[in-house]
C-alpha cells in the first residue's frame, strides 16, 4: 500500500504533497517541488518505490534550498536513492499516520 503523506513538515514549513499526473507536457519528471508555494508533486503513474524515492529526493532538494547547502543535483539524486535503500532495507517505513505515535523500536539483525 502506498503511504505518501498529504503534508510533510520540512524545517518548520508545511509542504503539501500531491500524487497526480504531472507529466502531461512530456518532461519526464517523476517528482518536483516548489519552495515558494511549499508544494511537492509526485507522478501518480510511477511505481510506489519511485514515488517514495521521489518524496525523499524532493525533501532533500528543499533542505538544500532552505539551508543553502549548494549540493548539486546529481549528489542529491544519489543521496535520495541511498537513503531510501537504508530506510527500506532496515524496515523503516512511511507506514504511520498523524494519529500514530512515533516510538523507537529495536530492529533485529538478520
């Protein structure tokens, strides 16, 4: 089940997250973000893994902008994919809602 949140807080700013068909113009964008309007768009026709990676990528893009880190796009792409791998391989997930409390839980090493 795809659990992309409708909103995400990035450094105290509330971003709206929309999963929708954004590639009508054929640019090939799988995700994008606008700091000025605090919006993140994820392509609805993408595989769930690509959508989740896209959310991480765009979050990193906004952190890069807001903190003036000046990280180039290629490095942000690498960080996004590798961070996604670490989160998923260690069974960390997007599987909580606003009503759930976030509690630390030990993960057994296999």
